[in-house]
C-alpha cells in the first residue's frame, strides 16, 4: 500500500471514529455494565450487580444522547470565523472566533483545535456565555485556509463526537523575532558613484585622464586638448565604492531555520537592507521588491521545506537566484541561513563560487551553549534542561568553514538579541565565552565587512 492510499485509509478511519458516539472508555463501561446486568443481575439475581449494571448502561446512554443533541445544536450555530490574514509566532492572539459555551447543558464540554496550519495551540476562554478563541503559533507558515476540529464530549469521557470545518482564506504566520527588535543595517558596499577607491569598479564620474588607446570611445576624447597639444587623451571614470543602489537577500531554509527567518523578517521590516532591495527565499519562484510579498515568502519557505523541499538540493533555489542576479551587474548578496553544520554549507559555498558579486552570510541561532559543566552534586540533585542553540565549539568550526572559503559571516542570536563577528568566534573552544558580541540594538553594521 502506497503512501497516498495509507493516508486515505487513515482519513476515513478517523472520520468513522469521529461519528461513533462512544469513546473507548464508554465502550468498555457499556460492555462490562451489560455483562454484569445480564450475567449476574438477571442470571443469579444479584441485586448489587443488577443496580450497577443498570446504572452503567443508563449513564452511557444518557451521555451519548446528551452529546448527540449538543452536537446537532452546535453545528447549526457555530458562526463563520473572522477572516484572519496574519499571525505572529510566539504571541497569544485573540482571533475573534466565538462559540456558544453550552452552559445550560449539564456535563457537556466543547473543545476545538487547529489542524491547519500545524503547530498552532488553541486556548479557549469563557466570556459571557461564549467560548472565545485565542491562538499561539510556535513556528512560521502559510496556508490557504484554516481547518478546525471540534469535539463535543461529556464530563465523564464516555461519549464524544467530532467534526472538522475549513475556513477558506490565506493565512500568513510570521516567525517570532524574539529579542531581535532592531536589525543593524545590512546594506553592503558595492560599486557605484561615490567615494574614490583603488579596488572599485570604474562606474563613477569621468574624472581621470589618460592617453588614448585603440578601443576607447570617441565620445571620451578631449578634443580641446587635442587641438592644443595634438595628443589624444581620454577622460575615464574614477574607481569608486559606495552603498549599493540595490541589495539582494535570500533566505536559505533547513533544520533550525526559524532564527534565520526571524532575522530576515526584522531586516525587511526595520529597513535593515536599505533602499532598493530585492528578496528571495526557498519556495519562491520570483524575487520581490514588495515588503508584503517578501514576508509571505518567508512564511511560505517553511511549507516548501516540509512539502517536497526536503528532497531538493539544499541550495537549488539559491543557485537560480544568484544566476539571475549575475545578469544585473555586480551586486552584494546577503544570505540568511541557520547556524547549523550540514551539507547545506558546502552546497551553498559551491554555488557562491560561481557568483561574480560579493556574498555575506547571516546565521541565525536560538542561544549559544558555552559548554560549561555543572558540579556533580548539582547534576545529582537537579535535572538540567537540554542545552539550546549551538555550542561554541560547533559555532567555531562552522565559522571556520566560511572563513576558509573567503566569505564574510555574522551570527545573530534570537534569544539574546546579540550579533557576533566571525573574527570573535574563530578559534573559540567549548569553554570559551562569547561575551564580546555586539547588541543588535546598538547599530553594529553587518555589512561593513564586505
């Protein structure tokens, strides 16, 4: 049986289970109560077991009838859900969706949860005879509609009925920014009109003068000088470096990419990419210059990774993006990626070697473990929580890979809001501290290393 048929069987099995009025507890209570009633109550005239059997069967039947009546009532009175367009992961948000609390029906409880998008926790609060919905998402995502699963059950857990309902409308769940409230300006240095620099590209004003050589444009010849000296001189553009008129950025997805997505979101919303930027992400066919479209691309990137993107090469989208940007002259590309070692690093570096412009990496993480070992008595008495983020040793090895390849890289920590230059991380061991990082609110320029 292939995967599609197996999912179909599971779907129909769950639907049949939802329509069956008894839970497993209710089924066994009814079974044992019926057995006690007929085997001992009527068979041996045991009055105690007769009363127990009658009471058990009656309780199960009343629970099933109560749940069935409540379900029929609710399915006709659940309102249309308000149109949601955007959520932010990590924040508890009231959706405005309300359901009758059924306070007049004794021993009946109404619950519901979100099936799509996944990773959303639904909290229900009773307010004035209504049950109001509040949701909190733990990761980003994009869906074409919200699908809820409603469950009506009795207080004893003997009977339950459930059904699903979909509300059509695109919903964007943006990544949680944590403490990345302000992103430093990421606009890189690239060739343009501006400050003279000996290593810049000749795209500034025509300020320098030299002798004419075959191939120079006739329009650049100084004819007045030729009439006076009978020598052909041409005016050439100065070599200069200045802020790029257009910054390109790309979000590379992978395991643990939520901090990188958050960093990309903050950079877009806080004008960290400067003016005239272009943004692309895994799962997005065309790059965009619109903020709304860029934020949606960040949310869609997770859906791409979960729905088929895992089988694609890690840097396939990045390769197409950089290849397209090569046709627009020299640019500087900022790549947002997770701070985790893996095959993606080698694939991404292999792609960037064929790119004519400069490339910088912004690596996102949720904490940096310093590798400090607690005393023995502390480990025996207390259960230590698992370390979050990447260790200093792993981070040093990861940054060494980018340093060896000649690529600039920065690390942003979503949990603390700090950024670290690779020069401060390079060579650090498991017990070293990263306390020399810069706060993201302090205006540290990630593009200054270009």
